[in-house]
C-alpha cells in the first residue's frame, strides 16, 4: 500500500470491542510480527526495512484491507482504482483519493496510546523496530516539500500530467531516491522516494494536512525527541539549548525503558540490573569526557560533552529495550 496508513493500523490491530482483552492480545500480536510472512510474492521482502508497502504485505497476515473498511464502516477512498473489497496495487495511471471522513476516523481511533500508557508501553518496542525509520522519513519529506512550495507545485503538476496522458514511467520516482540528502544521512532511499510520491498524491487529493497531523501524533507518542533533532539539524547551528533539551528527552526515555525492564525481573535480577546501570552511568560520563575532548576545537566543549552523553544514552536505551523484548512478562 502506497501510504503510511498501516503505521496506524499496525498500532491499532487489537483495538476492538474486546477492550478488556487488549493487553494479552497485544502481546500475542506484536510477538507475531517478526514471524509474519510476505503476502505479496511479487515484492522483494525487505521487512522490517523497505518501507510501508512491504510492512503492509506482512500485516495482511493479521488484518486485511476489507477488515479495515468493515471496522471503519465508511469508504476508505472516494475515487481511484481500489474497490471496497481489495486494493489495486498495480494501477500505474490512477491512484486512490482518500475519503477525508475516513482519514479523520483513522487518526481519531488509531492512537489509543494517547490515553492508555499501558498500550504505549506494550507497543513502543514495535514502533522502534518496525515503524521508526519510515515514520521519520515521511516526516522529513513532508517538511522539506512544504519548505519548498515552488518545487512541490512543479512536481505535483508534472505527476498529474504524466498520469493524465498515461505516460507515467513504470519506475517513476527513482530521482527521489536521494531526496533531501536522506540517503546520505542513513535513511533508506527506496522509502524516501515512496514517501515523496505519497505526499505528492496527498497534496493532490487534499488529505496531506490531516495525514501529517496523524503522523505528528504518532511521533509525539513514540518518538518524542525526533522533531527537536530535526529542527536543530535544520538550523545548522548546534546550540546549547538544543543539546540540553535533546539530552533531557533521551535520558527520560532511558529511565522509562529501564523501569519497564526492572518491573519484569525478580529481586536478584533487579539488584544485578541496578549494579550494571550504576557502572554504565560511570562509563557514560567518563567516555563522554573522552569523546568531547576530540571535538572541543570545533565546537563548544560543553555541547560536545552533552552530545556524546546523548549518543551513548540512546545506545543504552536500545540495548535495554532489546533485552526487555526478549523477556516474557
């Protein structure tokens, strides 16, 4: 599916009339994501990388398009190649125009973590593993397109002409592989080019603002510090305020992950975790001092120290998060 629609669906799969069963079913659903099979044999299986379309092809093991439509109770699209029963992923010269009512319904209902801290805790690891890089890519592409209105208008018009004249090349969008330098920054170029095409279509069908609002809600729940990192990188000036605010956010996330892991352990394991964490904190501070020493000639030493601690804290958070995922509650 040529959209991040399934980012929301994936986080909402078990939200149904059986709300009382949600915690148990969520564990089962997210535990099964890693073992799902690609339902689109024509696509190379990059899962969990490669973008939202291959993610959707795995999610089809758990929920398909018709089931989503039935849950919404309203049409997903107003026009385009898709029917009420199935998606047409091979239409080259037309695309689905979203029903604004459906987009509003999706965003309203697809983020229960906003009111349910337990849901957020249960799905945070899944976001990190399966959705984070795609969500960040779609965010950056939207912001950069918005920041260049002439380019955005030019690309929309070009795309519409090619569609109308049925002359759109089979692999149209390859030029977007390096859009905004994302590939050079470590993002997947295939996801970047699909994100550009997604947003072009959404600006054309008028749903871009609502989809971006939903994406922002998703990231504010699961990826709190990313917008700040983006803004600081955009300014091309690493300020002390940016560094301190970012570190504060990252440190808070570490504390959350640490607490979640601790709550899964027995008394003896907790003692070992506490001892290990104390030793890690000492290592982090001494190592950050060592790293900062190499950068003090090109940046403020205090900023370099904070940035080093931020990077090390992120690494520790991911290590504890991975460990927590391996422990059955």
